[in-house]
C-alpha cells in the first residue's frame, strides 16, 4: 500500500498543473493580465435586465409609483457598470495581443456598447410584453399574465434570448453565447442568440426545444416541447472542411404552430398559418396554410398541403 505525505502530494500536484504542457490546451490566450468574462457577472447582467423589464417579478425591487424610478435607476446604473466591464472582457477575450492601443480602443467600444444596450431596454420590455401576452393567451391553464412571468420557463428562456440577441446585434463576442447556455441550463430550452425571432413568440412547456443560429421565426409563432429547428449535415468545401456561416436552419413564417417533438431541418420555409403535428420530420418547404401530420394507421392519407 502506497503512503502519501500530504505536503508532497500538494506540491507535486501544483507543479504538474502549472506546467504549460498541462494547461495550454485548456487555457485561452487573450490580453495578458486582463480578466476573462465572468459567468457570475454575466448571470447578474441577465438578472438585472429582467428585474428592470419586469419590476417586482425578479429581484426584490418594490413596485410603488413613488419609488419605482429610484429602484430602476439603481439597477440600471449597476447594469451599466457590470455590462461595460464584461463587454470589455469579451472584446479582450478574442485578442491575442496586449497592444495598449488595442486595449484603449476596446475600452471605448465597450463603453459605447453598454450605452447602446441600456438605450434599448424600453424596446426589449415592449417586445417581451408581447411574448408574455402570447404565453397567456396561448395557454388555457394560465390564470394571469403575472403567472406567466413568474412560472413559465419560456419567459426566462425568451428573455435571455432577447437580451443575448441585442448584444449579438451590437457585435459583442462570447457574452451572448454565455447567456444562451445559462438559459439552456436553467430551462432546458436552447435558443441560439443569433436566431431572428419576431414578436408574440411563445413556447409551451419548453423542455428540449432547440432553435438554431440561422433560424428565422415570424410573428405569433408557438412551439411545443421537444421541437427542433435544426440543420442538416454541414456541406464541405473542396478540402473537406465544413462550410460555416451559411443559412442552414428553417424559416418559420407568421402564425405557425409546431407541436411537440417535431423536427424541422435545413433551410426550408414553413409557410404562414401552417400547423406542424407532433413527432413529424420535415425537410421540404411547407406551403402556407398547410397541416403536416403523421400517417394514419388505417389508410395512406398523409397530409393536407405540402409533403415532407
């Protein structure tokens, strides 16, 4: 039996873990001596933005007309400070040089991005209020809009998506993906921050929903649990490498309902007003107003509208 001496074990382990050959594959090189983005601080960005958008539902700010401006003001200033630092950390994350001029430029850019994001919060509230309305009107079990905000995972996932998407449009690196993956862990709903989703969007139940990066979703669209808006296998270039950056996920037009476990793959269009039944596999365009369902067991009738 081997006997270890505690101090020797500690020192030996530290030496091995401090060797560059040990950590070089898991250590990202960026601006020297500048902190990496913080998961905890990014989570606070989401929490503060939700608290500002939905006063009283997130955090502990009271909702009284005589004091609401004070609490929103405190939270907004705190949000600006954290966002400014985390955006700067994100900008530095993608750099491999410590050039002082580059750092100065990144600081100015982060400050400007933080201001622009703060200015967009009223519009985020307006759009998210339409998502709450869609959730309330789309679920007979919902007793109030407040219940939808408090209890429905869709609102947490969609609010995180809309925050992350706003940052994507401001060209913020890494932070939007961190936000989307936090929401994925929190709700089981995976919405890529680059997806484009219009107003009155809702997800019923939600667990297992996946919305890919180049998906485009119109107004008044409803998804159920387990829906995938995904891509087919990557096309390859002449050297056999995957071609990235091309549109590869579905376009879902206005007023579409997609039921549980449906899988929609590739750059196809699901036409306005269509209904996609549960557990179907769709890889071709769907005409507007179509109803896509599984085979009926007693006959060969397939669909109303476009085929799969």
